C-alpha cells in the first residue's frame, strides 16, 4: 500500500515538473519574439498633416531696392507652395544688405553690385548667391532729342564735364543730372562701370533713394538724365543706346550692352533650413522664370 502511494506521488511530481517546464518554455519563447512581429502603434505612423520642418518659419530680407521687387515676387511664389512660411522683404540699399547679412540681423541681405573686398574682410562668413544679372539703363526724359551716348559721354555728363545737351548733339539746354544716393547698389555699380576710379558724380545732381524715385524724377523733369535698373524701364522714360548698343535684355544677356551688374543675395555662412529651401527655389527653373518675368537676366 505504501509502495503504491509512493508511486502515485512520484507520478504526480513528474506531471507537475513537465507542466512547469512547458510553461517556462512558452514564456521564454515570448520574450525572444522579434520586435518586428509586434504591430506598430497608431501613434507611430506619420500624420497626414505633418510637414518638413524647413517648410515653416520666417525669412527676413533687407537691402537693395533693385533686388527688393524681384525678392518680393520670389517670396510670393515660394509662399504659394509653402503657406506656413512668412517672408519679410525690406529695402535700405545694398550697403544695408551687406551689413545686415554680415551682422546676422536678417537671414538674407540683398545687394545689387559686386561685394567689396573690404566688406569681405569685415564679414568673412558672408556667402554670395548671385541670383540674377541686371542691365543699368541711362534714361532721359522722353522729350530729350538725343537717342544715344558713349560711355565716355555718360561719364562726362554725370561728373559735370558736359553740362549742355548741345555738347552731345542735342538742343541748347542745360542737362539736369539725377542720381541715386550714397550706399545704393545701383550707384555703386554705375560708379564702378562708368565713372571709374577718378570721376565722381557732380554735387549738383538730384539724389533719389530708389530706382522708382529716379524714374519718377526723370519722367517728370524736362532735360533730365538718370540711371536705373532695366527692371524699372517703361514708356515714361527713354533708355539711350550706349556705344551704339540698344538697352535691351537680349543685348545685356549677349554681353554687347556694356553696363551689366550682378544681383546678389547674401547669407552669414551657408544657409540652412527654410532659408536654404528658399534659395534653392530662387535658383530653380521656376525661380529663374520669376527673375526673367521681372525684367532681369537669369543665371541658369
């Protein structure tokens, strides 16, 4: 009787041991199951409303009044595809654009001239992005009976060496000189390409703060002459031939028109995030189409 009881106990013990072994084996197998077999949580999936971080934020630009209108148009086109981006474009002149970019007070500085060596020395982190090229027209009041000048004649008029239209084939009338103010990129480019190192703009010139103001003054002042960006030309003024070359976009593109300058956007170091995305757009086929629509020369 005792033998049977012991046998029963042994049998029960073996059964319990077998059950425990099976249970432990199942639990170990569960912990070794690859994580990929677990269905992803709903919160792990990207939301349909998620957008790349670079497509949001604010971009600030300041500087050249020549670049300002095309920068505004480029900003509008970029924002149409990226409505979460805010773009603020201000003027102030090319020198303001260089300083603002160099000091980091704006994301992008605009300059409508070459950047000076002294500016590079002062702001060594500046990165220059040439987004377009622009012809500078020598424009006169529509009533001026002169259709063309040489570069030398333009220099002499703006320096005060020539003061009467009769000296260049026109009527006996005093020439009214209209110029941009100091710090203007258009003026800087004009001085570099036309005036040279020695000649200076006559101190009796009427100074204006923007291309638009120069155009308005020339269009409403008889016997006047000024210089302004191709992008501002319209029927209210007459653009003169220079060295026998008509002031047209095609002639500027071909290199035959002699007064052409770069339009630059400047960043303090290599751009990143939304600023880089905007500049990439500016240099894209779509962005360069906007440049040409505004009357400037594409660089692509």
